[in-house]
């Protein structure tokens, strides 16, 4: 009898483990960070760069998900902070692990383009 109850509970637990972070992340981006902007990210604001990378990770109201751009931004953030913040390292490892080896070249080009745009604004 206990096995009969454990199977549905395990399914519910797995669903909640997946859905809660997804819903919380979307809520967090849209309600806790309402004043961030991609423009400020390209102007060198580190927190907005983190927010933009987070939006590229799963998508948010203004930005479609793009694992390639999420990884590129995370790599730039690591370089800007000299890998000082553990949460940046964890986020970069997570986002970049989702990019296939074949797409790594595209990530490098995206990273180069972002750096050029930041450099043009004197932010790198």
C-alpha cells in the first residue's frame, strides 16, 4: 500500500521541483527586476548584464531564450569580475554546459560581438 502512495507523490514532487524554479525565475525577472534594461547591460551595468544573461537562459517578457547568448554573456561577466563571485561561475557553468560543442564557435563569435559593442561604449 505504501508503494501505491509513493509513486504519485514522487511524480508530484518531480513536477514541483521543475515548475517552482521556472515560475519563480519568470516572476523574479518580471516583478523583482522590473527596471532593468538590455541597454544598461550594454552600457556596462554588471547587474543588468546578469539579468540579461538570466533572460537569455530561459526567456522573459522582453527577451527570447537563447542558450548561446546566455553563455556568451556569462563568459563576459566572468571576465569582468575575474571569476570573483561564485554565483557567476555557477551560472556560467550551467548556461554554457547547455551549449553543444558545435555551437561553441557561435558562442565565441557572439561574445566577440558583445565585447566589441561594450568596447565601443568604453565599458571594457
